[in-house]
DNA sequence: TCCACACGTTAGATAATCCTAACTTTCTAA
DNA sequence: TTAGAAAGTTAGGATTATCTAACGTGTGGA
């Protein structure tokens, strides 16, 4: 079972569970996921049924929800991709945090682990092998270009 | 009418029409779009009806298809975003072309024009302000990191 | 104890996107 | 000029993911 068999919608539920766990919540309930994903309760119930059938979550009627080992493995990868892309957007491209969060979330299901690793490698290189001075120049250059393009439209 | 009102599926039809036009095709038919998008004819018919209702394409039963001004404007933006992201993946991250094409296509609907512009600005900076030597190092660094990570898994 | 209310589920609807099967229109070549 | 092939449409159905409305569950406080 790898993440490509799981539809984007279900992937989002996996990462939501993963993050709630990481944030220290001991018991994750349908209600928590509904709030996290901004959907209604029945949508969550339906998704959990499907994920349980795929053995990616443990779930009992009227009970709590948890990731199986397979589910955790997939969620970890998806979470990592989204975080990497988010950092790239914010740290290197200067996209405002709020917008970057949304975009990283939408992009999470479109790029794969190999690409994410390449992105992280690029960021590492720019961070480690370029002097701080140079990184500042990059960011200034980007902002200048954005301002210019706004004048033209 | 801006692209955010148009569903991802319909956006894909717009960019397909746009590219066929740019490639020099004088008359675009339902069949051409079906081949381009790898879907069956009825899917295209349905999409064209919706796009025609939104005034983004001109379309007559059993006839040919063309973009309206509004449709062209949206398609242009989407096409630009996808191309920019594709070039970034291939030129800077070294993602294989085939994979990059798919990913750029999926990401096209997730990132917005401002982010795409920032990406292009970053690429321009790296191209213009770094010596060729340095760019080669970046690419080597990325490849090395990818190889390392493959050993660890 | 017991019931109110928050939590959860089921049933049924809607929307987007795709499909197949069957039909209609248009084009082309003998 | 006409019949068959190619192109296009319509009808109807599947899937994914969402919603609302109505019904079931379970538990903490009076």
C-alpha cells in the first residue's frame, strides 16, 4: 500500500490525523478531524470507513481514530512534502505565510517525494553554500521583480 | 470571470485549447481535445457546454471550438504557471522531463500567479547572477543528496 | 437515576468528472 | 450521389467527496 493508491481527499485525512497526534493529542475523535479539515461530521465518518477498509486507520463506531503503521508511514511522507514546500515558499520565495500554507496543502498531492527531496537539497545548498549576504540579495531581487510586474499590470 | 471560478477539470480543457492554438492548429475539434486530454468524446462535449455557458469558449454543435477573450486570458495564465514550474523542476531540480511534465500539470491548479512569478524570479537570479560554474555545483549537490538518500532507504 | 446535549451515524441529495452504449450528423470516396 | 466511416451527441451510470436532515449513543450533572 503506497500513497498513490489513496485519493487526495483521503490523504488529507491521514495528514490531519498525523498532525493531531504529533501535536500531543492522546485521543483523536471524528469531531477533531471535522474541525481540522473544515468539513461536517458525516464526511469524516465516510472517510474513516474507507481508510479503515484499506487498513490505514483503526476506527470503531462511536470511538476514536488512530493510524495503523501503514497509515502512519504514508502520512509521514505527505506531511514532510507539504512542510518542505511550505518552507521553500516562505523562506526562499517570500510568499506570505497564510498563502503559502494553502498552496503547500494543495500542492502536497501533486508532487512526489523525490521532487520534494530535490527541493530540500536546493534549499540546503542555498543556505549552506551561499553567504547570508547573497541570500538577502536573492530575496530582494524577487521582491523587486514582483513590484515591477505589478506596475506593468 | 477569473480562473478561480473554473474547476480544475475545466481549466485543463482551456489550457489544452490554448496549446493547440499556439501549436498552429487553425480549427480545433472535439476529437483533438479528447486526444490531448486522454478522455473520451462525451467528456469533451460536456466540458465545452459548460465552458460555453461561462463564455470562455465559442462552441457550436458538431462544429469547432475556440477560446473567447476571457477564456484566452485565463488559459494564458494557467499555461504560464505550468511552464514556469516545469522549467524549475527540470532546469534547477533535475527532475526527469516526463515526471516533471506530470507534476507541473498537477501543480498548475494549486499555485497562483504571484508564486509562479516568484519562482521565475528565483530562477532568473540563479541564472544571471551566479556563474555557470556555481549552477553546475548546485545540480551536482542535488544529485549527490538524492543518491545518498537512496542508499539510506 | 436519568435525561439533555454533544457526539456520531445513516440516508439521501448534489456536484464534478469520467465512462459506455446507442444514436445522429458530417464528410469522403467510389 | 450515396453509403459507410469518422466525428459528435445524448442518455444513463459510476466514483469521489461533499452536504443537510433526521435518527442513534453515551455520559455527566441535577
